[in-house]
């Protein structure tokens, strides 16, 4: 009924089993090294984030500096700036 249990495995099968076990051991060691590397990287990132948050809390916000647009909405150019921009665009276009 269970004839396969009464037979001894062939030497080739035993050799292959030994190779697979050795490979598995090597892979487990590599995985442990990767996990340790990952844990160190995560700890470093957390520490950097915490230091950044502490620095941000420690530094008072700087007062706002008036923009060069002198009260105009951002993105709008003064006549002089528009003239310079048009000159630059014409040069780039080759004209």
C-alpha cells in the first residue's frame, strides 16, 4: 500500500535535497541582512523627520518680504519686464 515509504531515496534525490537546504539557509541569511538594513534605514528616516520637525518648530517664521510686483497679483509683469521677456522670446524663436 505505501510502497514509496519502504524504499530509500536515491542518492541523487538526497544530494538535491541537501543543495536545496543549503540554498534556503543562504537565502534566509540574506533576508535577515535585508531586514536589518531596512530597519536601519527606516530608523534613520524617522530620526531625520523628527529632527526636521524640531528644527521647524524652533525657527520662527520669517516676515513676508514684499514681492517685486509691488502689489500686483503674481504672474503679471511690469511693462519693462514684459518688454525684456518679448526680446528673449524673439531671440529664442530666431527672429
